[in-house]
């Protein structure tokens, strides 16, 4: 390793903020995924989609997103983030443009679910790793939170924009416009994702200890990580925390209409997005100070309370008042967003930075499976009962289980000779 005064370090030292902002911008485009509840609400009645039909493209997108994160993370580690993020922008654009030319659920499953879902994975996998490599370990939570906050904040502008475009020009035109716009934006910003050279040492990094003997292994290969019990503990808790939040995000506009009698569901989606983005930054910064485990426990418990409150929200009641429901939506978003800052930070802490892209891709499969299962559950429960009650209780139960399991999370103790 070189110190920060090496020629490489001096030449590259100012790239960190630029790379962080580029990653943030990419995620502000890719976060259109979280606007699905508004997009699906605009499906014309003559298309004859059921609530399950409306759930399927979103659920498939979540599943494909997480599965693509593994090869995308591996590619990011090996060939760099610029090419991988550009592939993501191309796929998102192509998928949305294709979806805009169809009226069937299967068309949207292929366009939004498969192609755009894969694009989300390629783009998202490339945004965080190059940014955190420019900063010392003490800022991992903050930088990861800043980059991924874009994904959560995206609905602040995409939700009202989707609502306006749909009412003015129709759903196909809205989806087409998003496809063209995000293709250009993501590919353009991808060119700014430049990682530091391998020997770069960020300013503020403590000097390495020269003491010989047994030392904690800093970098785990994917195979080594999969052999640790910590991976499976993290995977389970991530699936519970992310799945519960994704279920609410995918159905919030419908929840607002059915339970609170509010037709402005897109406003709540935008409010949730503010909480989602802010929660990622707050959780990342907080975890740098109080520890990842304490932060996880706090946000899991808060989310369980919020979802139980949503389960008893009824039109005319206190919780159904617009300001109260908006606050509750923001809290749901913040607690969900915390997962997206804490789990990449924990993955880096536990398993190192060398294989961070593919290692976090493997951990991230929990996000997709949790979102896929609970989004589909919510749609099927609603079609059968005309309410989301069972899905609420199931999600709250999983969050409580995740909070309990979090108490037993400890860093791996794989050691090797220094």
C-alpha cells in the first residue's frame, strides 16, 4: 500500500465526491422501481388487470434485480463499474420502451420485470463500490447511505411526474418517456464511476499494524463467505426487513385509496421516498457511531410498529388523516431505507472490500426474494379478502423475528497468518 502522498493518491484524491454524486444520480434514475404503485394505479380499466396482475411486474423486477446483482457485482469487481453501469442503463431503457408498446401483464413482466429489473441490478451493483473505495472505513456508512439514498429519493419526482404524464398523455407515453430519459441519464453518469487505483489509501485511514502472528482475515472470497454462519444470519434478516418495506412501497397508493379514502396516493409515495432516502443517510451515519447491530435492531423494531399501525388505519380515523398517514409513510420509508445503507456496510465490515461487489450481490439476493414473496403475498391476499390485513401481520412478525436474530449477529472470526 502507498500513503496518501503517493503520485497516484494525489492525482486521484478529488474523485471521491464526483464518484459519490454520480452513483447518487444513477440511483435517482433507477429508483423508478419504487414508483410502481403509482404506475400500476394508472393501468386503464379496459386492460382488465387484476391486483395480482399489477403485483407481478414489480415482484419479478425485485427478484431479477437481486439475482442479477451477483454476476453484476462480479463483473464490477473485474472489469470496473463504468461498463457494468452502462449495461444497466441500456437494459432499463430498453425494458421500459418495450413495456410501453404492450397492454398485457406478460408484456410488463418481460419489459419492466425482466429487462428493467436486470438493468436495476447492473446499475445498482456499480454505484456503491467505487464510491466507498475513495473514503476511509470510518465513513463507510455515510458514503453508502448517500449513494443509495438516490434510489429511495427517486419517487419524490418520479411519482408526481408519472401521475401527471399518465393523466395527460396516457400510461404508454409515460413509460416510454421514462425509458428514453433513464437510458440517457444512467449511461451518461456511468462514465464518471472511476474507482481509485489498487494501491490507493484514503486520507484518514489508520496505519496498518506491522505485528506478525494470527490476524483477522480482512477479505473473504465469495466461497469463504458462504461458509460462514454470519452470511445466513444477515441474509435472513435482510429478507425480512426489505420484504416488509417493499410490500408497502408496492401497494401504498392502493392502501391509501382503500383504507384512508385518499385518491392522492402518489403524494404519499413521494413522501415515503423522502423518508426512504433520508433513512439511508441517517442509518448509515448513525451506524458509524453506535454500531451496525444496534442500528439494525432499532430500525427493525420501529418498522414493525409502523406496519401494525397501518394495519389498523381506517377511513375517518386518526391514522387516516392526511398529515398523520404522510408521517407514517415517511417512517415506513426511513425504516426500509435503513436496510439499504446498513447491509452493504455490514458486508464490507464482515467480509472486506476486495470482493465487495460480488459478496454484497450474494447478500442482496435476500432483498429480492423478500420483496418477491411479500409483494406477491400482498396481491394474492387482497384478491382473496379485499384487504391487506394478513400481509401486514405476516410482515410485522418477520420484522420481530429479524430483530431477535440480530441480537446474535457477530463478525466472522476467520484468521490467517499475517
